[in-house]
C-alpha cells in the first residue's frame, strides 16, 4: 500500500535521477531543489503527465525523502536507492510523508498561523482516537475532541507576563457563563483542512461527514504510539542524556538490554540528530564509546547509511564504518572483517584493545590476543608498531602487565619501548 501510494513520486524521482544527473544535457534543474518550468515540462512529456502532476509528485518525493535537498541541489535519497530491494525503505518514506501531512496540502490562508499550529499540535490525539475506534468516526465527534485538545494546549502554555500588572477588575458573572475556555477561532474549516491533508497522503478516508483510518494510517499511528511507549520506558533512564553519556550508561548492560536502551534513546530524537550525535561521540578519544556508537548505529539501520559512508575516509572511524556498511549490505557479521585490509584490521585490534584496557579486566585483554589476524605474536607486534595507533604504547604496556607468560610479556614490553622511543 505504501509502495503504490508513493509510486508516482518514485517514478518522477527515478526520472530526475537519470535525466538531471551531472553530464546529462536533457534537462536543466533550477539549482534550488525544485523543478524549473522547462524541467517540469520535459518530465511531463516523457512520463505522460501534466506539469502540475509532475510538480505534485516531485513535492511528494521530497517530503518522503526519495529526493533530498543539499544546499542548492536535489539528490536521490537512500530510500530511492533502496526502493526496489527494501520494503522498509518504502515504509520509512511513507511515514516521513505522513509526518509531513500539514505540508502536503495547502493550509487555509484566512486563518491565523497560530490557530493552524494549534490544530497541527492537536491532531495526534485525534488520530489516536481514530485508531482506537477502528472504524468510521463522525466529524462532529472529531470536532468536539479537537476543541477540547486545543483548549488544553492553550491552558498549558498560559504564562504570566513580565513586569507590573494592573489589579484585576471583577466583573459580574454572566447568566450563561461557562467554566470552559472559549475558542475564538472556528475549528470546523481547520479540521476539514487537516482531514483532507491526511487523506491526501493516504492516512485516512474522508467523506460523508466521517473519517476512517486506512490500514496504513492505522499502522503508522500504532507505530508512533509504540515509539512513545518505548521512549517512556527507557530501561536504564538514559533517554535525556547526551549520546556520549547514554553510551557510557550502556557500557555495563548486556547486548539485548543495551539495544533496548538505544531504541528508547533513538525514539526520542529525529534520525538525523541522533546519527550526528552518535558519530560525534565515536570521534572522541574513548575507544569503548566508538564501538558502542556503531552498535547504536546498527539499531538505526538504513537511515544512517549516508552518514556512515561519509565518515568511511576518517582514519579513526574507517574500520568501524566499513564493517557497518558490509553488514548493512548483507554480509554475515562473522565474515564482515574480510572487507578490511590487514592494516585496518590491525588498527581496529589496537583500538579494541584500548577499550578493554580502559574499561575491562586483565584476563579480557589477554584473551583479546586471540582475535588478532596475525598467526603469531611477533608478527602482531611488528604490525602493531607499524600501524601508528595513538594508543599503541598504552595497550602494549597493559598487555605486558596482564599476560602470565614472562617471555611473552617481556617481548611486548620491548615492543612498547620501541614504539615509545621510535626505535626498531
């Protein structure tokens, strides 16, 4: 259902990807992320549509993330790249469109922007009521619910102005006075607009003075409610922490519990913000947080791909990014290490050892030797010295102190001394 609803948008986005790609002379974008008149007419001619239909589908593609605007350019989004092979990408695209319903249909111009904003803020409760009703609901009932919610929103944001205030003047009570806060804005046309907008994105059907969630709309509302519940049930209470503090809080959790915490933390943030914060945490000096950040990015999944791919050239993050991308492309996690060069694998071994040395116990560091790709300790030490990791000396000193074999410990200490002095 999501695929069919976005089919027109995907068609125009695929056309633009081919026709507007650098080096093509068949179309001319306007350089602002929107289609020029000439481009819209060309697309209409080639796709058998009207220019208005092309523009509408293009706008939908942008709202659904099939097309992403970067500065003055529009580029294919990851959802378009994954369109034919990943149903979850299609669903995520539709949910993005669902979230942007208020942009998909022009709002009534005769109403104050503040009134429109109130209705947009109140609609989640209306949608939840529709989802719980599991069937047609009269518009009159929805209007009553909307009025109650808007009144609540106005009451919640009521503030006392700064500065001296005049003494209140008591007025005689009116015979028909009501304890309810009056609504000076007619909500009927705004509800009509909101329901039409939600119908335009496929979230509900609207007609005969009643509204009904579509199966896709009901699923989307359920997902949103589940995200709220997950966020509210953060197992370790790190939902309001920064990415770095959240990762530190997860460092002592078992893998399943940590993933539950990641999901709760992610549910309370937009994907872009969360991914950016996780990558910033990974750039820090703590190797443990680097590994945990990429574990959290695995929970994010496909939406993190562009950002992970963008940092694959950063020396500190490259091995982690390459492993993430390999697993994302379907390579078995046990075989993903094969995408790393020997030097990258050695750098990762040192980085992981640094995490163990800082946060683990001595036996764990000794067992970490078994994960090295080098068949012998002398070969490992030679390549560790050459890889240039900034924590090499500390790792080798810690390993020498922890290893029970005196001869091996001596060789490791010698290697640490050589790295420290720059000798060979």
